[in-house]
C-alpha cells in the first residue's frame, strides 16, 4: 500500500466520504488510489474556488468535513478566498495539497512555492507530511483538527514522493477529538443575573446556529423579555415557519445601530461583539450602545446547547414556549415588475419544506431573507467571510450533502462570475440546485458602498468600474454552455412560473432574473 | 488631495498608465480618484486572476509595469496563481491591495485577514501603507521595486483610511532604480575559455529573451560552434523567420535529457540550470549530463546584453552572422483531420508579422511552437510558473499593451476554465485577440503525467477526474454569452477558414478547435 492509499483509507475510516478535487501531476497517485480504495465520492471542480467552496457548503449541511484535493501553491491560492469564508465561519474541512517530491524542491522549478506559507493565512491548522510511514497519522491528525469544535480548516501538504512511496504501517486510527468545552457555572450565573435585571436585553446567536439553539434562546427570552438576535452572517440558520423567532443584525451599520440602540445587556452565544462590516468615515466600528454591558455566555468552541440549557434552568425557562415564526405564505402575483421584495415573496410562497437557501444574493438577497421568515421550515447558509464567489460552489457542496433536499442559491450576477465554473459540476453531478441569479448588470453593493464611504461625484470612469454591463452577460446561454438548463424571467409572472417549475422538478437549473438597476 | 489621488498621481508620474481592477468597498476612494486624476486607463476584470494575469501579459509586452487594484486578502488570494507566474517570470507589476481602515482591524470583522501574509509567497516586495502623508513615497518605492531588474512583483497594501484621508504633500517623485548589474570581467573570460575549449557547448537563454540576446548568442555560437538554446518556458521570446535560431529545452524530461546529452559546457544567460518540471520516479531532477560544466554568464538581474556583447568581443564574434530561422510558410490544407501539428501549420502559414502568441495550449501548444519557427517574425510569451489560468488574462493584457499587433492565444479547454471571465474583458475593451481553444475534453496533460509518475491502471474513477466531458462544455456559446464572437472548427478546412478570417479582421474571437482525445 503506498502513501496515497493509506491516506485515503485513513480519511474514510475517519468518516470523510467526499473529496472535492482539482488535481495536478503531483496528486496523480492520490487519483490512482481512488480506484484501489473504494468508498470515496470524488467530485471534480474546474477551478479550485469551486472545490473549497463546495467543501464548505458540504460541511455546513452534512455536519462533517469533506476533503479537498488541490495542486501546489497556486492551486491552493485559487482556493483561498473560499477557505477564508470557511475559516471565518468555523467550517470543518481537510485540504490535501500536493507539493513537489521532497527531494525535488532543491531545483526550484517553475511550480515551486512555499505551500505552507500560502496555506497559513486561511487555515487553522497546517502540516507538511514528510514520510509515507507518518502520513496516515498526519491525516488522522488533520481530520481531528478539522473536527475541533466548532470546526476548523485543516491543510495537509502532501509531497509527491510521500504519496507514491510504500507505507508499511497501513491506515491510522483517529486520535481523540476534544468535545466542545463546558461553560463555567459562574458565567451562567452572570448571564442569568444580567438578563433578569430588567434592562432591555438581546441574546445574540452566531456561527453554527441550530434549531435547538433558537428554541432554548427563545425560552430564555420568554422568561425575561429579552429579544433573540442572530449575527448578520451566521454559518447556518434554521429559518421559516415553526422556528423560534429571531432577528438578524442588519448589514448597514446605521440600521444595526438603530437595531441595538435600546439594548443594555447583550449576551453573546457563539457570536462576536457586533461591529460594522467595513469602516465608514463618521460612523463607529462598535455597534452596541456605549452603555450596553456585554456578556459572553458561550464562545464558538463551547458547548452552547449545554450552556443555553443551564441558563434556561437558572431562569426557570425550560417549560416556556418561545415566540415562533408563523406559517404565512404570500399570495402569488398575477402581474408586476421584478423587485427583490417581489422575488422574495415568490420564493417564500414556493420554497419546499427542508429546502436549503444558499445566500450570495448580496443586494438581491437582503429582502428575500425577511420574506422567507414565514415560509415553510427551511435552512439558510450565508457567506461568513464576505469573500464573494462562494454561493455557487457552496450550493454544489450543500446539494451533495443533502441529496433529498432542494437547494436554492441566491446569487448576484457580479458574485456569480467569480466561480461560475461551479455550474458545470452541478450539471455533471446532476445536483438538485436552483440558482436565482439577480441580474442587475452592476456591482450594485459597490454603488451603495461608494456613497457610504464618502466618495463623492461618481463620474463615468468610476461608474464603469462598478457596472458589469457592456457587454451584458447572457447568463442563460452561459449556464446552458456548462450543461445547466436555464431560463430568463422579465417580470413576476415569468419568475413565478419558472421558479414553480424548478421547485417541482429535480436537477440543476438557473433563472436569470432581470432586476432593475439600483439607479444610484 | 486625498491619499488615493496622490497615489494615482504618483503612479502616473512614474509611468504606470494602466490599472487592471477588481475593486471592493475599501478601494472606492481609489475608484473615485479616477475621475479626478485623468490619465490612468482602468480595465475591469470580473475575477482577480484575470486582473493579475492581464497585468503580467501587459508588462511582458509593454516592457513596463501595470498596476492592479485588488480587494483585501481574499481578492488578492484569487490573484495569487497568476502572481506566481509573474514572480517566476520576473515580470514587473505593482499591486494595490485595499485593506480595512487601520483603526478598524481591531474588530476582526468577517473580511479581515493578514493581507501581507497572503501577499508574501508570491511577491518580491510587500509593504503596508500606514499614513496618507507617506503613501506617495510608498507608491514610488513600489514602482521602483517593480522596476528592479529584471522585473519584480511589488505589492502595496492600502488601508481604506490611508486612501481617504488628506495628503498634504502631494505626489512623490521616483527614487532611482538601480540599473541591471554589470557582469565581472573574469566571468566573461571564463565563459569565453569554456566555449573556446572545443567541447560541445550550449548557450542557454532564459527569462526575458530579446531579439538582441538571440542575435548576440547566435554570433558567439557561430564563432565557437556552440548551440543556442532557450529554457522551456521563457518569459518572452522573439520567434519566427529572420530571428537568430535557437532550440527550446523540451518539457518531457527524457527528451530534455537527450537534448542535453552531448553538452559538456552549458553557459547560462538569465536561465537556471535545466531541471525536470516535476519529479518522476526513476528519473533524475538535473537534466544536464553529469560531466557537463555549468557556467553562469549572466543572472537574471545582470545586464545580459552588455555581457553577451563583451563575450562576443572576447571571441571575435561581433561581425559573424548567426544561423537564422528562414521564412517558410506551410501550404494550407484542402482537407484533413485536426491535429496539433495541422493546427500549428495553419497558424504558421497565416500568422501576421509582429503577432504575439500567448501560449497556454499545454498539450495543444507544444507542436505549434515548432511549426511557427519559420512563420513571419513574431513573439511568444509563455506560462512561466506552470500555474494554469494564465493564458486568457495574459492575452488580454498583451492586447492592451500593443493595440496595433494581433494577439493569438493558444488555450487548452481545461486551462481556459480557470479564468474564462477574461473573455468578457476582451469583449468590453474590444481587444484584438484570437483564442485558439484546443477542445479535447480532457486534462490531457494529466493523462500523460498519470502514466509518467508511475500510477498504474487508470480505472473509471481516476479517469473521471482527468476527463472534462460529461457534460461537454460548449465554448462557442460560452464565449458568445460573454460578448466574444465564436465559431467551431471540426477539420483543417474549417479551421483554416476561421483562422484566416480572424487574422483578417480585428476584435476578439474564439475558435473552438475540436481536437482528438489523446486516447491514453
């Protein structure tokens, strides 16, 4: 058994069953091992950002890591933007990055680079394998690192010779993975006292938000009159009818400031202190009121369900009923122009039970979230690191993780173009993904931000940097060229018919949704 | 004048006239400055790999750096693969990478990352600007670093507040750029003695190869009977009829070993010692014969023309006539199946004078190079770092650098998909680029490498990772969807007609050239 086979067996034994790949020469022995070691589902991406984004979407839904297979420093570089999103969202992932044979690095040939240095800024854990004998243990440690609560990006660098040389020891068994840490009793007491003191309070959830988190936070809120909030870009969020209610912190800092203005006790549960996404002249970075007391019930690595349960008990809340989102499906329109609100209503009306919404709609997505609050119960995953080009790959991975659930990907036209290659993987794997592409022909968010950062007087040259018409991209033809069925919707009636058809059928499709320009 | 305006003025004063951009919020003041400071041509890319690859292609042809404008760590990450190619090719480039405002980093908001750490592995020079007052001097130093012979990747990190705050000092003037270093006299003497000793010798050129380099090397070769070679992937290479003749070191190491087998004196001129691109079991990494003596006439940072002139004088060669490539245009076919040789002949027959060939044809490109040896005089630029996804962006930049010259981009179908977004920029800027896309539906080079690294018995799962059909990509529809005219050629007659039409017209177009599979 060579190193690559032992590595593959170790990954499988550790429960890693899917590998998203874009291999090169130095990874050929890993590829060859796929035919000798059965059990790993390998999914090819035509670009590495697809690979890492798909692994991210997979892990958020499967609740366990996938592996990626990447080629040297530049291949890893292409995957970094989505590793950034995964890292910021505490998403578990095991990257296998090939490198030149250990003895070949001395020649400093064209593809040579410092792979570990490329990996470090976007990985929680990095290790360079040095021998075939040690490789299985290295791989087991990589999986253990990925599983470290609440989830980590682990990158294992695999020199070609370590892959092809004989590994006599065989696969390794997993080292123990530490459980999520228990919150100290005094912290529970402090949070209970703060919430009971009568000042306006907000319980803010972040990261991987589960239905149980919402339920427990809702009970506590019912006991003390607190509000339940969720950070602007959680890693995942159960949403829609029947879920315990919560409000998301708005992206625009003025709105976030208003949202938090009356709050005097902020209890963080896997969330960080609310801060403005970007800096703006004349606006504060901190969003909580200066008189607001901050308390951390649970950091991301803590066992938050245990902490919320204990807090609920301390507040006599376990039997209380949380406020819940009702089921209220909007009426379908029989006429009307497209707007983000109208699209949101139609999606809310037609979204099937247990759907997964992958949100990279940017200016198109904000309203859809609010409109789906009363849709059938479903789940959102969001772009946690602000790096665009995540949506289509994440939808790809989510669909592989949950073949029985409909995936709806909200996607900006500008954002889609960073990793448009994902459509091909959706077609190859015949994934059940419907892409709602908001085509406004602009980097609309930047037109908004341009004004917000105090840049004045947009002239023709600045405008041309924020406008992605000229030429207009034909997303229908583009999707079809990559094997994905596509249609174009010009008004709400067309969008309704096309989205309804997509929800009733299976397989990948894209709806180019012709949105009005922001007109800024 | 704010920091961004002073930065822009400094770049313009230093001769940087083109900026390839993919901006985000933190770069909005730079974008705003474009309308207040005239003179910078800004070219938008829909993906950062397009931006950095275009800056690379531009600099190789313009012989001076362009700037890029990128958004934070993830945006820079997306550009890294082509920065790697530029770094390995000693290509001058000034990257301006926005970051959060200096005082905002403390909040560790979602887009925060260590931008300098992302930049370092693929940059020769990195600096984080800290104040608007110092920014113009920082920018001047960045340009000077880029111009450091033979060319460097310089990355200047620009926090948003440094961009928007007032800069009272105004633009800075350039610090002196060191000239290329002069080679010591004793080195000239050693090389002259080695070449005159009667042993079989090869003068090996690398990096930025000029017509004058070839001419001088050819004269020296004529004086001593040496061969003139060029490394496998030079940064640029004048080619075709009338150029002093040279032979490229083959990519496949067995062929390279045979090529170098008889050589006993190897004189390096801006080239490194020949080494196998990848490691292969049972093949050496060093390609020169063990009895071959290596001499370095000029390192990349040396003034190689001066060194070659002095060497020519030392060998009484200045008046000699080098061997030259003759003009011999292949006959156009009137029937026949497509092959890389047939496509090469047709390109060689029709390539106009002074054309620029951008080579990322991979298995498709090898033969075209040899066939164009006797075509009309033209120039090649090659993928210097082995990181694919360089060709379409580099062709974009080359066309902007040389609006009067036809650019022909040889592109593999697999490689094209890494940065396919470049087609949109070609359409927007109406660049005179003809893309010859070799569609064999495979990562054909990997099928070759799979066998070469000793991976045996390709099963269906390995095969599916190296095959990019299922679904077949419709490159004609894909190009058209991005605004580029496109046709498909199934045989040599169709290819001849389509390529001839492309050479006769101006503007971007793509020919999907239906190649047979390698059949491995």
